[in-house]
C-alpha cells in the first residue's frame, strides 16, 4: 500500500488555496495511507481547515523563513517532510512555487517526478498519471516503479476537496537552515496596476488577439489605436482574460507598431501558456498549430478571421466567422455596453 | 563589482513547431513517427536562454558561454548551422536522444557530468541557464536536477529578466500566477536560471559569429560521446493524439451585426 503525501504551502491568509485542495482530492482518489505536509509561517490554521480529510497524520514545517517562495528553503522543507512522512507517492499542486522545486526535491530523495499532470488514477491497482507531451500535442498515461514518486498536479483538473474542519494534531518537522539557504531573498511581486491587469486565470472567457490587429487594413493603413480601444473595451465589458499569439508580442522586437498592453506573459501556445477557461474567442489569428496547442484546455472555441481556410477551420474551432474583426468587435462592444446599461 | 561569468546553457533540439507530430510505439517505448526525418530547431526557451547568456557575457568582460546539448549529433549539426550565427558560444555535445519520452533524471545526470567535465569551471562564477520547460517533455524538471547534482541551491524558473546589481548580486524576475513576476535578490553565482521568454529579441544572423563558432563546433560534434538516456522504470500505458476534432461551422458572408449578436449571446450565455 502506498503512503501518499500531499504537499501544500499556505497562502498569505494562512489557509490553503484551491489547487492544494485539488491535490488533496486527487490523493484521496488513490486510496492508501494519506499524510498531509504543510509549509508556511504558521500551518496550524490550514491543517485545521482540512482536519476532516482522513489523513493518518499531519506534518508541517513552520516559521518565518518558510513564507518566501524560495528554492533553497522550500526544497529543504519538502525533503524533510517527505522523509518524516515516509512517503512513497507525493502529490503537490503545480503552482509556480512547487513547480520551482519539486524536481530538485525528487533528485534529493532519489525519486522521480512527473509534472503538469492532468489526472491521477489506479491502473491494475497501482497509481498512474496522465500528462501531455510536445506542448499538449499528445497525451500519455504512465506508471513508474521508482519511489518516491513526486506528482505535480496542474490546477483546475480535479474538483477541490471539501469537508469538515476541526483541530488537527500537527507534528512539527525541524529543518536546520544555514546562511547558504538564505543567499536568495524574495523582495516582492511585480504586477501591473489592477486596471491594467489583463491576465485573469479565473475568467470564463479567453480573448486572444493575433498579429492581424496591427497589420494594414483594407484602406492600406494600420489602425493600432482603434485596435487597442476595441480590445480593452471588450476586456472591460466582459472581464475576459487576454491572450496573444507569439507573432503579435514579437512585433515589438521588430520595431513595428505594437499594442502597448501586450507582453510575453499574454502569449498562448508553443512558447506561451496553456490556460484553462470555459470559452475562448480568437481574433485576427490564423490558428496554426504552434498557436492552437495553447488552446488544448479551452472548451468552447470561436474565431474571427478574414481567411475562411485558416487553421481554425480545420477542426480547431467550433465556429469560425469569416469576417473583419474590427467591424465585428465594434458591434460586439456596442451590444455589450447596451446590455450593461439596461 | 564585476564578475566574469561562466555561463553554461543546457538545451536540446525539438521538432520544428510547424510539423505535425504523431506518436509511434518503438522497442524502447514511445517515439515520434519519422523522428529522424523531422526538421528540428533549438528548443525555443533554450534559444531565449542562449540569447540572454550571450547578452550577459557581452556586457561583462571575460565572461564565456557554453552550450551543452544532448541530441543526435547529425541533427544537432544541422541546427547549429543556424543557431551558431546568433551568438558566440562553445558547444559541448553529447550524442543521445532528444525525445520527449526519455527521463528527465537520466538527462540531468548526463548534462551534469558534461558540465563537470568542462575544463577550468569555477563554481563561484557559474550560472547555469536553460529553458524552464522544453517543447518536448515539457516538465520543467531537468534544470532543477542538474542544479542539485552540481550542488546549486539558488534556482529560479520562468525567468524573464536578470539584472546584475552594482554589488554583484542578481535581481531575478520569475513568472508566477496571474501574469505577475516574483522579484528575488540572489547574492551571486552559482545559480540555476530556467528562462521563459526573457526580454531580448532574437538577434539577427551574423555570419562572422557563425564562422567563428563553427570552427569549434565541428570538432565538438566529432568528440561527442554517446549517451544512453531512456526512461528506466517507466511504463507508458498509452500515448495518443487528442481525440477531439471539432466540426467547425464556418460562417461566411454574414453581416457584422448578425455575427456580433451571435457572439454576444454566446459570451453572455
């Protein structure tokens, strides 16, 4: 029987974020002996929130040094918890914090790691994971003989655990830190101003702008300012998250007209992100493979493109509107604004 | 305080993103159909790491860049014809598979051994660069394991910017959730940086750099030792292409008003 450790870090509010509860739900689906391992300044409140999860024990590394998402301290804490738990399988949410350290922890423990896992299951009574290869182009189900096996579960793939709160008995794990662990200091987070933040992971809709927005239009001129207004108005009216094709963000490096609010962080696809949203609307983008691999986890897809034979038409979108996105989006914004004012 | 960095960029080759990929089952596990025939490129995030490394080396006199790569050497040679024109570096080649279905831990062991064998490497000056995820395995695991094997515990992933401060410390911006960056200050080398897109454009081809690089690249390819990298202990139950091919409805010749109404109903529905 496997001893399954769920690794989680507590958030600024002292509790666990949704991805951690998803990892807990995934771990419970495998059976075995469940152990909870928590890291943060004070982990007791988080342990109490999940006291009813059926864990055989709760272990934690707590202290001010463990509030920072820093490789050296996180890796030391995770390795210590894994050893204290005697874990054979370790499941953690694939947050940026765990994504930074889990493979290093696997190396320390002499184990193996699988990241960006989208499902865990039992195959012939043993754990198996599902993950994608070649940037979401092919999906594999695999098992491993090596232990411990560390599994980083992508957020949004499993319904989060819900259950009784209570008072958890927490076993403290000591981690001796030296100056070498503190050569790095996290000094802050840099984020766009709230009104300029266009990446919204929880949005129901992903709006993707392609390079066509900055190209010459039917009148032989570019209309970048108009494009900027249409896109930003749409985002304001719908609360959608903004994505872009690589070609659009790379234009800045080529000295061409750019949409100033667009950065590499908005990029979707081969060298960008693969976000999860229920719906996606693509505009002025040709829908070729390197771009659309980033749409793997968008459920309903529509596209507006002047070319009815573009990549979207070849089984990648549910609906392709062969039309001028400038004209269509202007009307869309009018209708949305009218709807809002009612 | 100025340090002459020794920047080791790790990275392999991947199929050109425009290629259609299809999995096949081989004797050693899954592979890509016609893998050796597919045109290849340097892994995109490795390219960014290489450009950032070259930029840093140029701005800090005495610095040097190595590119350590595990790939089938015939294909690596093809890719080098292009990439060698972009930035000055010394190639350390290992003749092995570049498949995404191989094991990160095994690749990391081979890479770490190749790095340790670089003559004159001084860990107090070493920065290990690479892509934060590959376009093949896409796990973001290899760089961390390489760092651990080299004893480097200052590691950063999804890096978009590196600034060397006046006191020699490093300010690093890493991607985190929600389109934000975590800002860290690291005392200095050694460190591992898995690069995302970085902040530099792709440099134009420079034939002079290409010729200078190729003089050393060809002997490096000839010296490339074979490495056995597989996926020991892994059983693939299945490897499949996505099943869902959508029945695309193409709406042509509809007025913008009508399309807009349909989109609004869908977005707000």
